[in-house]
């Protein structure tokens, strides 16, 4: 029997708003973040930039991350929704500021205000989770109430999806969160993936699938295995699935040219040796008249601009190509394995093949059962 096909994976370019860099002439989907909209005149600049980029979808991240940064840097933190949002010397960020910014940006998806968990060693994960959970549940509830109010007044589009950032390390902590999320109105969840390995991401997604969650966003990632995992699960298990990253721009800043097929990082700086046969095999509109030598010898700002455009194009293109392959795991993984020369990436893709096959065959069983098959040692799905 042919399997049902659901959503298509969307990639959002993050890091556009705080840099004023549009990679190329067209950006399909942009992720903005609330504090970036309010540095000096930045909301006007973002409107200008957005008009030029003319994206199909906008996502608005609440910028809770800036709260943890402010705390780390001993910045003054105020919490007052009646006062303007502050992002420079002091930080004043509340759910009201998030929703008011959403009313201006008109995103397809937005996240509630959150307080991200930090990377922690296994002995500290319970404490770190408990430190943040109170804030996260309260802010999710408040953001949701304000979103519904803004929708009722016609200030926000009815289709704007509210995603709740899930800030936890373990499946037990997920149980705890969902016990208290019962009364919150929301459309889906977003998860920061920096604390999870591939197994962890799949376990969390299995959990969401069993909870009946229809919309998922993975924050801050665009590695090939994560793209493949997301494309496959988008097609077969979720209605809406998206990812975002700033890697197109960060890589460009480090003189990195991303491989058009497997997103391998190639450093192109002055001491990179480029052979006469290193011909560019990229179909992007930027590379067509270039050689690696030409790129390598570009002036720094031109090079940054060029690499941003190329990197962004290849990530967007890989996401589309992988999404087209994602009807069957066999076909998708075997083509991706053939497309790379990197042994560690081949190994990771083979591992993904097993994990996705297990997802398919165990989709009707309990999360605990799936966990016991996938995870051999306790918490081996946490990245540390
Ligand atoms: Zn290119």
C-alpha cells in the first residue's frame, strides 16, 4: 500500500534580520527574531529588507535566547510589558512585546517567549530544567492568551501558528511539560536541537507524533542528516515541518564554501591550494562564471557576499531535492550516501536509515517501547 503523504519540509534563512544581509535576489522563507527587530532603527530596516526579499513565509522567533545571554553577561533585565522593548544596554522582553512584534511582521509561524536551557552535564540536567520550566510554562500561557486576543481583534492572521519551544533534555521532562500544557492553546512545538544527537531528535519527534502534534520546527540546524530526517518525517508524519539555520552566513564569514550535494564545508582562504582540475560543480546562479581560484582570491567583503549567496542557495536546494526523494527511506538514503565522499557522513546516514526504519515499524507502539529499542544506555540521546 502506498503510504500517505503529508507535509513538505520548509527551510528558513535565519540571521537575515540582524545582519541586513539578503543572500541573493530571492529568499523563500525568513526567520526573524524579536530583539533583532528593535535595535535602533532596525524595524524600518527589516521592513525594507523584507520588501526586497519578498519571502513566501516569515517565522518570528521570540528571542528568549537573548534573555539567557543577558543573564550570562550581567546585563540589566527588566520585565515590564507597559514599557518599550529594550535590547541594547538593558533587556526588556515580555510576551506582550513578542505578540506586538508579530502584529508588525505578520509571520506564518511564531514562537512563545521562552527561557532556553543551557548545555549541561548529565548530573545537572534536572536542575537546569527545573530552573527554567516555571518561566517557560508561564510565558507559553501568556503568549498564547495574547495571540488569541490579537486574532480575535483581527490584528493577527487567523492562520498564524503559535509554536511552543520545548526546553528540556529528557523524555521524562517531556511528560512533565505536556502534563501542564493541556490548557494552553497552541499549534505545534519548536525544539532547539543543540542538546540532542540524531537519536534524541528522533525520540522527541516520535513523542510529538504520539501526542498528535501536527506542526514542528527544529531550531538552528541544517546538517544533511537532519534535513533528511526532517524531510522524511514531514512527508509521512507531520502536516507542517520546518528547520532554520544561520549556517549559510556563518560559514561565509569563515570563508567556507558549502558542497552543493552534501553541504560539506570547504575552506577557501589564501592558503587553500586549488588544483587546476577543481572545477566548480554547482548549478547555483552565482557560481556559473566562477572558479575556486577566483573565489579564493576575491576581496573579503565580495567573498562574504558571494559565499552567503552560494551557501544559502545550496542549502535551500538540498532541502528541496531531499524532500523530493523522501517518499522512500531506501531511495533517499542510498542517493545521499552516493552523493558524498565523506565516510563519517555516510555512517551517519546509515545510522539514520536504521532510526527511520524503526520509526516506521514501531509507529503504533508506545514511546517507552520505541525508546527501549533505539536507546541502549540511559540518556545516550543527549549530546554530551
Ligand atoms: Zn554555487
